[in-house]
C-alpha cells in the first residue's frame, strides 16, 4: 500500500516537523512520497483524505481549496474524497 500513498505540502520543512512530532519518519520513504507543489498530481488521484485542512482558511477561501482538491481527482469513475473536523457553535 505505501507505494501508492502520496503527501503534499507547501513547505517541505513542515513534513520534517510532522516526522519529528509523530516519530514516523521510517514508515514512508520521504524522498519519493512527499512532493510540493501538488499540481504534478492533477487529474491522477483516486482518493483524497483531507482532515483538519479546510478550517485553516477563511470561509471565502475554502471554496478555492475545495476546487484545488477537485482538480487532483481523476476525471473518470471511482474517485472519492473524505475528511472531517470538529467544530463548535459560536
């Protein structure tokens, strides 16, 4: 399964911080699995999992983020996207 997993971030140093925080650097070969920017995968991704991402953007920008995620997905059948975030009433 690991050869089919990819991660992307705007800044490679954030990936290194995640490795340090979660102590999981040995689980995936980082040189080939993590890329920035993500546009090299446009139209090639079968499934996107984006948990705790959209809340990082203002409400008006979340629409653009959703569009960016949609561009990653294949233009054929059998694709999906999932994610989640806890919220609270204001």
